[in-house]
């Protein structure tokens, strides 16, 4: 990458001397743009790494326009949320732009940017202070980011986002070159997404030969190998099951007997006797070997502690859930997204390790996947609704309601599916039935979504 900029500097030094006499900014803009495009194109032919292409393009466009930060903001037009995905900071490691962007994911407060995306038009603000009075919320964001001027180019589809230059000091009156740089970044990001998706698909089938062990945590603990299966019912020892689940769910390092004891027995004093833990692991290992036919232990000793065997190729239903969700995010094809979301939703059978639901160490993991499941179910039903497959929406909403009765978002999908399948009268009856199990907060979620859905005649349900 360094060679590119040396080459560009040489070309700049070769600018015809006769052109230097002109003050015409547009003339110099055209000459330099052609040089930059020529050198950039020849350099990009030397690499097929999308990350390297993105990094090179961001630094080039930042230098070309004399900005102090350039980046790509990915935007989801359905949820109006955005996030930075790659960037170049001319200020180096001391730049705090990302920290300042934290918590500013809501793009709805930026109607100028949403309109720019819809109309495929550039954003050019040569002096952000000029919108202080007319757009105070937008100006407050620029002020927080120390953005005195902004130029940006939208790109779409899949991915959809903006190429943004903060505080450009050159060629503000000629932002057209942004379209070219944005196109290069769009193709690089699309290639990166495709590569990530292919890697995920390669690892998707848990029972392929590439895995030694598949562990299910959703609802009940189940350990499967090519040679057999070990379940909670077979182990039939609650303390051993909790010990094994603890180590399997925290595979990143070894855990000492004291740490294990204190997490599994909060409030009790550890007397230093490790026999109970050692005995449980020994009995489990023997049972695992007999049931699965595996000679390699699933739980191994490391130093003075115990951990999940890092030498085994292990995957879990939680990991597969996350991979399907990631694959759904990366694809631009609606049917492929539905397929990935279905696979994720079908994996979730209930709370993570339900046998240990009273364990404090497990609370965060349980809550995390409850939220992820609801998000996955919501995304799946949204995609199915776009296809007008309301029977499938009803099927997945009913299943989700079994797992999370009284959840406002899920109740909304039940009512919405009923409305489209059976009409307003049945939908109203369904709403009244579901309302009995909902808090006022959840009822408000339902009414908000029903009111926002242009396909539903809100007055038919509520008479207003």
C-alpha cells in the first residue's frame, strides 16, 4: 500500500508546469482526479483482498479531499440504524471519532441522510454551522464529532451505506469524485460480505467430519459425537451436569476448583477440598467415553484447573445460531435470508441450559440468547410478511409465544397474521385474548406496531 502513495507523489510531481500558472480550481481538480484514478486503478489490479482495497481507497479519498477522517457508514433502511464498518483516520491512533460515534446509531434523526440515500444524491455541507437553527439535532451530532464540514456519497444495494469525509479542505465545490470512490468501496465491501458468508456456510453443518463434538445447550444439555449421544437424563447427576455445563460454556481458559465451586455454590465457603470436583469430572469422563466411543476427553486438566478440551473440534447450537444470524445479515437475497433465519429460530428450543436457570453465572448468557431469539424471530416474520406468507408468520409467532408469552412484539405478529388470514374481527378477539397476559408496557408495544403498519386498518381494530 505504501508503494501506491509513492507512485502517486511521483505523478503529482510530474504535473505540467504550464498548468501551475492557473488558479482555476476546477482545472487542477480534473487533472489530479485523473491522476489519482489512474494510479488507484493500476494499484487495485495488484490485490484481490477486499480489506486492503477498502483501506487504500479510504486513505486515497481522504487525502484527495484533504479531510481529517474518512469512513463507511453502513445503514439499515428498514430500522434506520447505522454504524461505521471501516475508516481511515489522518489523526492516527489518537483520533477519537469512533468513541464519539458510540450511541449515535439512530439515523431517523438525520432525515437529510435518509433522503440522500433514497435519491442517490451527494451530501455537501461546506459549513455545518449554517444548519444550527434549522436542524439543531443534526447540527448537535456534527458538533459532537467536531465536523465543521461534511461531504458524503450514498451507495447501494447490499451493502447500503455512505462514504463520508469529515472536514474536507480541498475541492468542496467538486464532490463528484466521491461517486467513483464510493463505487470501489461498495464492491470491496460486497466481496468481503460474500467471502465471510462462504466461510460461515462451510462451517454450518455441525455433524460434518470437521467437527468432533456437537453440544446442544438450548433447553437441555446434550453432547453428540459420531459414536453416540450423552444427555442430562443419562448422566442423571444434577451437580455433575452443572459442573460440566459451566466448563463447556466457558471454554476460553482453565478454571480453578475454587472458581468453579464459588460460581456453582454462591455464598458457601470453599474448604480447599477438590475431591468432589475431581470425582464429578472423573465419573463424567468415563460415562462420556463409554457413551460416545471417544478416547479424547471432553474435559481436561490444565495447570491446576479444568477446561473444555481445546484440541477437539467442537461446535454448539449457540454458535450455529450466531452463524446463521450472521449469514442472514450478509445476504442480499430475501429467500436466502429467510432460510438462514429459519435455521436460527428452529435451533432455539428454550433457555440456555434450563437445568441451571437459577445459577447467577448463567444469567447473562440466558438473557443474551433470549434477546437474540426474539430479534431473529422478528426478522424472520418481517421477511415472511414481505412475501405475504402469513401462514408461516402465524406458525413462527405461535411458537415464539409459547416460549415468551406476553411479549409485545411477538403478540403483534400473532395479531397481524390473524388480521391477514382471518380478518379484523378475529384479529380484535386475538388482541383481547393476548392482552390478558401482557403488561401495559407490552400493550403499548403492540399498539405502536399496529398503528405503524400501513397494511392494517387500525380503526377496524380499535374503532378510532
